[in-house]
C-alpha cells in the first residue's frame, strides 16, 4: 500500500492512497511520527529459531565462555570450567532464539557503544552448524534499554533490559552456600522493680 502525502496546511496534511481518487486531511502530527529511514521499518523479530536448533554458543563479557550441545542435549564447555548452569543456559537460548527489537534506529553513531561492547553473543545453528550469528550489545539508553546490532542486518536496534539481563545470566553454577550460623540467643538481663 502506498500513501502519498501532499500539501501541508497549518495543522493538517493532505493524503491519499495511491489508487484511490479521494483526498483526506490528516493531522500533521501523524506525518511527524512516520519513520523516514527505511532501516526503521525492519521487522522487530531479530531471530526466529527454536532453542534446540542452537548448537554452539559463545558469550563474551570481560572473558569468553563457549559451550557446545553434546549428547542428550547436555551442554559441555569448549572454553570455560565449572558446573554448567543448565537452567540459565536454557533461559539464554529461549531469549536468543526469539530475540526481538524494541525498535530499530536510523543509524549507528559511535555513541551507541559498539566499540567497547557490554556483551557479545555468537552462536551457530543446526543442521549445518556453519552459519554463525552474532549479537553485539553496546551502551545503555536513557530509558533503560540497550543499543544492539546483529551482523546479518544493517542498522542498530534497541534491546529491552529484561532480554539483556537474560543474555547476561551466569552460565557457571554457583556453589551452594551453607547458611551462616546465627548467633545463639542470649538472655538479656531484665530489671525488676
């Protein structure tokens, strides 16, 4: 569908559908809300995989952790050590495989923080395990979201804070801490009249 916008008259702008003879007056504010950069019209869905299709996974923060799906769908370290937190890995896979943008941005200027990213997640998918996908998370925005980009698509997008938190879950199980002993109750002297 093509909408043609014409003359602006005060607070109104005239418009019509490409193959319709009728012209309508719309509020100018509507025109101001329409994206002018084609990058902003991209689909909000970043990836459309099933979590079980992800075969290898690498998470880079201040250090790199790499995993590979092995027998019985259990993950094993390629780079890293310790017990793998399978629940956190599954949460990360669920978010990553169906990642969505909050919105697309017009351009990717340096202030988006991609030169020193917070997080880089790289993964491959089955059946070929050849195609690599990469998400780079830059700096935060003023509204609590994050700038992000993927190698497969042009432009940058905004990622929600809950999605970032899931992508940053610890992949190494934390040892169970035994509760610290509480100080024993001691009787305090009471004054008797």
